[in-house]
C-alpha cells in the first residue's frame, strides 16, 4: 500500500507542511467515502477534512507548548509510488506556527493521520526547504524520519525535529544561488534578452532596415541600455509580486513571456521600435519579473527574511545574466563586422520566433508539443551552441581580414 508523505518547509516564522494522503487509506481512517467521486471531495467534506487534520497534526515545543495549526489548501491529485501503481491522494497544505518566543527549528511533531486507525500505515517525513541553511530550491528532500505504530508498546511515537545551524547569511547565499539557477534553467528569459541584443551592434539605414556595424562604443552603449532597462523592469515587479502587492495567474504571465520573445525576434529581422529598445526591454521586463516573483511567493517568509531574499534572488539573476551576456556578446560584436552576420541574425531570429510560437501554443493549451521538447533538449547543449557561435565568429572575422589583406592586381 502507498505511504503518506510529509514535506516540511522550515521558515523563520513557522513551518509549511505538505501532507500527501492516499485516498484508499484515508477512507479507512477518516470514516467517510472519500474514494467515491474524489473530484468533489473537497467541496463535499472540506470542513470535516480540515478538522480531522487539525486533530491529528499536533506539533509542540520541546517543553510541551502546542503550536497553532492552520489547514490551507486541499486538492486531489494523481500519484504513484514504487511498487504501488497509480492511485489518487489528498494533498493538504498546512501552516504550523510556534508559540511566541519559540523557535521553529526544534519541535516535537505529534502526527498520527491515518496511522491511528490503520496500524500498517507509515508516514515518511522529509525537509524539503530550509531557508536558514540555504535550501530554497528544488533539491531532493532530506529524509528525517518515519512515523509508524510501535507494535510492542502499542503507541505512535512522535518525531522530534531539530535542525541545527544556519542563519540569515546562509539564507541569503541560498537565494543568490536560486536566482542563478532560475536564469540558468530559464531558457525563455535568456532567449528574450539575447534576441533583443542581436541587432544592437547595427546602425539603422534610411530605409529603416538594419545596416552595418556601428562601432564598439556604439554597440556597448546600446547593450548596456537594453540590459539595464530589462533589469529595472523585472526588479520592479519582482519586488511587487514577492511582497504580494501584485499577483497575476501564471498562465497569462508565461504566455506574455513567450510573446515577448516573438516580438524581439521580429525586431531582430526588421526594426519595429528603432531607438526604443530600452523601453521595450523595460516593459517586457515587468512581465518577466512577475514570473520571477512567483518563486519567492512560495517561500512564505516574514518581512525581514523576505527583503533579504528579494535582494539575494535579484543579485543571482543579474550575475547569471551578466555571465551569459559576457560569454555571448563578444562573438556577436565580432560577427557583426563580417558579411556573415545578416545570415546569423536572421537564423537566430527565426529560430527564436519558432520557439516562441511553440511556447505560446503550449502555454495556452497546457499541452506540450514536439517543438518545445526540442528546444528543451537544445538548451541542455547550450555550451556547445555557444562554442559553435564562437567558431563561426572567429572564422568569419579571420576570413574577412585575410581577404582584405590580399594584394589586388
């Protein structure tokens, strides 16, 4: 039979617990028909389920003071564990608050959901996130214990949880690392910025088309303007979203991010907003910042750690952006001085536009498609793609210089 799973997220002000309960075993302990029409279970028995969870989840301080337990979201989802086959489970989001002055890092976890009636059942308890030690991403949860019936003494022993060490500096470093990882894995965010930079080294002709290389100083000036505007835009909405001042559903935000890539790709082919790239980068940066903020909003941090997390996360984002730009831009500047650049620029813009259209369809329909799967596979080989760009840039520049140096007769 499947086990219950308890995932703990430790925060300075309390503990978020995600409890995953197999419906078949929950039905035996709960005493209601939860397996029949599970799609309406929360609507039918929501209050009873919340009362049941509060009764059987009872954390205490080491000296016996009870914590407050709030049951937040309840939902039904499909699940599967090794050797059990597929099944459905109730997932409950709980917030556990220690008494005033007590730490959230050491407590007695009295828990007997399902186990109080089904003696063969066990609950696997893990720490998923711990802000004060820098575990803020999607790392593998750390197993800390199993709650089961002690058949010899016929009792269900509580689990004592004590997470030593950590502090604000570790939390800050963890958020910097999370920001770096978020951009490193965020192909759409980087693609928008890189495609917007494709025409940055080029002058605008009288026919309102992209022309020749504008010089190193001109190119760097435009690059700095675009990157700074994008940073300003996403920083504003990252702050507003993380603090709960501005929230939008994820689907329209993610769809708009794909649209931003499509617009920047069209601009790389032919100027749509010449001279206004900074404003466009700032505007779409506002949209990208809302996606960044959703990551921080899940942490449920109090104000001071949240402020530190916003700063660390934003620093991580900027460090990764600058790293990728520093690896890419020199080759774009080199290529933009050669006859090969129009073909490279067009190829990059068309590829980005195709990826953006695939993402738009995927995010509107919530169905993956082969093209987005291909983009994901290509993103895994980004270092090789960058190496190929560098080789093309060096060969094109060398060939042009060699051709220009040959004497004419």
